[in-house]
């Protein structure tokens, strides 16, 4: 899933914990189209055992569809 995206448009951004990842799902032609489709992605991630921390819809151009977030906690 860690593919390059390179397409500007509306994206669903979901941040999960355990593991800590940022997922981008898209592109969608409008905010309302992304909003209408986000529940399916949320359910898929929950079924895989992910804990959802944050969900957003934004117009952007992500470089990757999945980003592992590293923490520098000491």
C-alpha cells in the first residue's frame, strides 16, 4: 500500500495508532464525494485492528498513500 500517489485532489487522511500510520485514500473530485466514501476506509482499517486517532478530508497531493510515523520519545 505504500505507493506513490502524485495526484492533486481531494483525499481522505486517516491517522491510526498501534501502529502509528498516516493513510491517504483518494483522489476524489469533491469534498462531498470523499465524505460519502470515508466510512468504508474507516471500517476496513478497524477490521484490520487499527485504532483510529484522526480523520480528515483535504485537498492535497500526498507523495505516498501510507506513511509510517516514527516517534522520538525518550
